[in-house]
C-alpha cells in the first residue's frame, strides 16, 4: 500500500536504499549498475563524499536564505565558475531548480529582452520536432515530443516546429553529411520568413538530442548554419543542454564541440549530479545589460532559485570533475563504451544505428536494418527491454516514439563519468542479454 502518486500507477518500483559508486542498491540488497545516470543525471555516481560533505557543510552554515533578501556564497562561486568555463559572452547566470524551470526562464528572458530593446512584436518561439524541453506548459509547448504533448494540446502556447537534425533517418543518399546539415538548418530560415521575422523571439534546440530520439548529435556545420540564420533575422538562439551538457559529451558545454555559442544556454541534471536539484540559464551579457539598463529586473522568480545547498552541490560536483579529470575519462571511456557496443551489436539484426558523443550514446532499434523499418509500436519493445535490464541489475533509458512520437524505439546509455572498463563489460553484457531476451536474433 502506498500513498505516493508514482509515475506508473500499476506497480510500485523497488526502493532505492543506498548508493555505492555507479551502483544503486535496493532495499533487498540487489545492485543495479546505473548505466543511464537515472535520466542522464548522476554523473558522479551515487556516493561521492566530497559532494555530500559540501552539502552538509552548507546546511550547517545556512540551509536557505531567500534570494529576494540575500545572495549566498556558493551561488556566487558557482556562477563565477560557469561563466569562466562557458564559451563566448555567456557572462551571467540565473539559477533555478531543474531543466523545465530553466527552459521557462530562458523563454521569458528572450521575450523580455525584446520588450526592453523596443521590439515588442517578437514573441514567437520556433523549436524542432522530436525534441524535449520539459513538462511545464511553456516547455512542453515548444518541445516536439508528440507523445508527451498530445493530451495537453488545447492548453499549449502556439509554437512552430521545424525538422530535427537526424542523419540516420533524414539524410538522402545523394547528399553529403554537410549538405544534409545545411538543408535541415535551412528549414529554420524558411520558418522564420513564413512567420515574419519581426515576430520571432527565439529558436530552441538540443545540440545533442537526448531522451526523445536517443543521443542524436547535430551533423558538422548544422549548428553553425543555425547560428547564421538566427543572426540574419535577429532571432535569439537558445541551446537546451539540460541533458547533453555539463560534461556528458566530453566537453563541459556540448556546443563547444561544434564551435557555436548560443545567446541563452540552459543546463540542469549533471550540474547537481543528483546530489541536489539545480538548473541554470547562462545568458549573453547584452541580454542582461538590456534588462539591467531597462526595467532593472526580470519579471520572473521561484522560491528556491539559487538555493545554497543546491549551489554548494553544483560547485562541489564541478570541483570533482576538474580534480579527477573526469572530462578526459568521459572521452576515453566514451570511446571504449562505443567500441564495446559496436562489437556486441554491430551485427545484431535489430540494432540499426549506434550514435552519440562521449558517454551519451544511443542505440536505435529496427525491425529491418536494410529498410530501417521500425518495430511495431504495439510490441512496446522499449518497455520490455527496460524491464529485462532491471531484472539483470542494469539501468538503461529505453524510449519509444523515436521517429515521430509514435514509431521507433531506442535505448539511451549515459553512465556516470567515473565508469571503468569492468563496468563497460558489465553494461554491454547485461544490455546484450536484455535485448536478446526481448528480440532473439
Ligand atoms: C533536454 C531536456 N530539457 C529539459 C528537460 C526537463 O528537465 P527537468 O525534468 O529537470 O524539468 C529534460 C529532462 O529530461 C531534458 O532532457
């Protein structure tokens, strides 16, 4: 008997009792290798004492002080760190408690910026199909995940959706990767022109698409073209790096690999690594200056923004990543995991594509590799693989609706940055067994 409104109402999941490095241990003592960091959150595993102690120390000093009255040291220090590490002119940081809150704040910042600089018609948001930006109504409206949006349609603000950058399915045989990237990006240009550029406030995308499509990176040149198009039309560029950011791809900010800097950049998940809930929006200095020199305040705010214990966790997480050179580990272990997945699944008739960057990898499942025909959605293969993996003590993040919100299945693998070769062996072995149990070759 439970009084908790769980995510699934038909079954109560096992109780997570304690963490041990990359493992979660349940109340019965069963160990689960967390190869998805939950939902790409737990980048340091579940028992880093340096982060735990930093949170305890902050709680002893002061657990909470409302940001309408006070600033606090961990918040200031974390902002300094993020700005020093961020590309371009991302000079200021607005703290929130998670990804959806970050996306909502970024959308409202974009709108307020245009009011401050005397372009009040700019309000439209353009985003991409097959993306996810959060479950609050604003973030859900701009997200392109049909499965999540469907029942709330009448409540969602109007947003325009253009094509994702999804090479495996959308590149034509007669075009190079670069040509495809330009064609995909140019859909944005057409959408801005159709909407009337003077009405468009921002374009939002995930540089590497996470849970909705399964670790799909932009092809080379795509994001550069997107940046040019936004600049041409005076549209702000917002990157949602809630899932792909904070080191997951081997770079602290995923967009650094593409050499493209947005005007607003949203982070969460790995920022607090699950030790505390925290998110943030990094913004270009000119957006901040317009608000500072205009109305002087941002018409927004949440009770727990800049929470001292959350910021202390975020700061400690970043120190650990630096001290232990974990971005290097993401790159080397990411390459090793990719290699192991290629070896194990390269000839599997149901694995159509293996992709991603760093420790952010995806496997797309198909019924037929040559035609890329997806599996019948009614089979709910992704649900069965999650169940089989959990039974074997492995957490991965399978999802359906990869192609259009209804068809397609993929598995996201996003283990903690601290994994070693023996963890990789265990992940690939258990994942292979789970897939074989559902889809015997
Ligand atoms: C890319 C992206 N944006 C936003 C969110 C929403 O974050 P949260 O669940 O912390 O509100 C998520 C969560 O999965 C995400 O993956």
